[in-house]
């Protein structure tokens, strides 16, 4: 295989050489922090993730950059908060001027492939924010999530139905991509975004059978989700829903095991950085007792805390768990550092985590900010679409219907250009050291502020605002200053550099 470039690293005061790694980045869909065996879940079985946790680097305080999917995926690819590029909520695309990890690693000589859920724009070839337009050489992708026997688009072509279990399918395709890259003597950058365990849930009989004996108490609670038969909302006993969801998680876990076995069988595991995380917290239909507060869609801890794991035997030689907070925005700056590539010349919200890989930091040096932009801001502004709406139309169908459609279209808008107080609204939070400030605006009345010591109180049960108003005020100032920077990006100022 072609010799990869070598980089210098300082480790324990000694300079050592390490080859640029192959890279596999995996992400589950709606997979919350507590839904793993290694975090003590009472039911779900994740033997592969548990093994990675026991042998690699376990990120016990890893956050998605946003409590919902499209925004987190934008941060994952760009190292920037999604509000900088107008990816405000699920179904909002990012912008073609953004610089992704794939753009950067492509220039560095990597073969870049994307497999599975995309959801930051349409995957069709003519889309200016398709995987191909955003740096990937190859892609087999879906505009949104997918289930058994998914319809996927290969390299932007018309959707094709692929028979089988969704997670296994995209991992098999990713393995074939890796083998092609190896045949061409190129390092590989492989992004695998699973459609699981997003609802509606479905599983193979053997996986469902693992969860036939879930406690009867879950049968007494009904939850809302999508019907696999009609694509519309339905109410079902939670016990049935959990059985199907856990089957999906176990199938996804097994597919990750397929990738690890392939890497090991071909002598690639040692020099491959394999990463796994979720894109946001557990959805409300599946939420059980958790040590954290909230669910998907909320800025409390359980809305953004997700499983985070890194396996790279050549660099991470001993198993380790860390409580240093990290986030999906950190991926781009970290991979730039590991591959010797310059950072994009624009504001980034992530940081380089290479010191964390070597156990050289004990606390995150900068805050993490979380912000759900209030898109009602644009209802009265007659916002102009950022991209031609025809180019934002999706092609790959899924079970869940939206306005009667089985496909998804995307939005992004041009800001009217005048920043007002309304631009700063929306649920938001800042975590700086041990303290977290949470701000909500109720429909009526004054904003609600909450201050938590998330070291002593990870459940966010005790509001310390009255006891420590000075701490809350400092955090609010930091948060506001950061929002001001984000809004400058939203205006498009970064693209003029």
C-alpha cells in the first residue's frame, strides 16, 4: 500500500512519528447516551460498542452540537454551529459555501465516501449540497432516515431499493468502498450515518426475539410514533415500540462489528481511527429513566448527551474513559490536526481534541454552546430561499409521510440583513466548566433562566440561579457574545473572506 504521510506528535514530552490514519466516522440516528450496555442500560444489547468502550477511548460527556439531527450533521461536517449556516432544524439544509471535512481530506489525498442518512440537503447529483458537491467521491445515501429494504441513491442517481437490514447494507457498501480505495493505494475517509434507531422501528426476527421478555410495566404506557403500514402517526404500547427499537440498535451494533472485523482481517484496524456517536438524545417515545434530564429536541443534558467512542490502536494503546466534554463540532479541527491540514479561514466552534487522545487535558478549555434558533423569526420577513427550491427537493422515499409525501424537501433562507433581538431567541444553553446556563422564552412572560452545577447535579434538578447570580450573568454574557458571532456568519460574512 502507498506510504502515507508522516506527522510529528508530542507525547509525554517525547516527539514520536505516527502515520496519517484511515478514518471511519459512524453515527446513529436518535441514539441517546444511556442506550448502550456500557452505560448500564437495563435492556438494550450493544456488545460491539461495549467492546470498543472497553478497549478504546470512551467519551462519557460527548455532546451532539444540537438536540436534533440535521443541525448536528452540519456541525459534524463543518466544525461550526449549524446556526452559522442556516441549518436550524430537521429538514433545513446547509449552504454550498461551507467547507466540509471531505473537502479538506480530499485535497489531502483521501478517498472520501458517504453511506446512509445525509439530511443536510438533497442527495441527488444536481443538488449543490449533495455529498458529491460537498467533497465526497462516492455516496450511497438517503435524504433522510430509512428502515428495512431502503431506497438509496448511488452517486446522486435515481433511488434504488436495496433488500435487507439497513445498517448492514450500508456497512457492506462502505467496506466495498474501502477495498476500492486500498486497491488504488489511497487512504480512506468513510462516513457511515445509520438510519437506526430513528422511528418507525423495524427489526429482523432474531433481533426482535432478543427483546421478547421486556418488563410488562412498559405495556401500560402508550407512545406516539409512525406506523410502518400507513406512514401516519399511531399510538402503541411502549413495550412493543421498545422491542423494535432495541432490535434496531442491536442490528446497528452488529453492523459496526462487521466493519471492525473487516478492518482487522485486512490489517487495517491498527492504523484506522474509528469513531462512533449519536446525533442527538433519545426520542420521547423511547425515553426511560435516565441519569440526565430531557429528551431529543431539548437543550437539557439528555437532549444532547450521546454515546461517544474512539478506537485507534496505534494511537490509543490503553483503554481509557474521560469526562472531558466534547462535541460533534470538534471533529473537523481534530481531523485537520491529525492529517496536517490547515483549518478553514472562518469561525469554528469546535476544538482540536488531539490532546484528549493522549490524555493530556483534564477539562475542556472553552465552553460548549447549544442553541435552537427560533425560525419564527422568518415568518414575517418573507425570507428568500438561499437555494433554488427545485434543487432542494428530495428523491429517496421513506415510510414516514410528511404532508402526504414519502420524500423530503429542504429549506435554507437568506437572512433579511438586519439583526434584531428576535434573532437571539430560542432555547439555548452554555456549558463552561462545571456550570451550565439554560435559557427559555415562554410564550408569555419573562425568559426562564436556570443555572446548574452539572458536575454535582448531572440531572439538572437544582436551579442555582438565586444562589449564584454572578456566575449566571457571566455565562449569559459569554453566550450572547457567541450568538453575535454566529449571527454574523448567518449573514454570510464568512463567505467573503
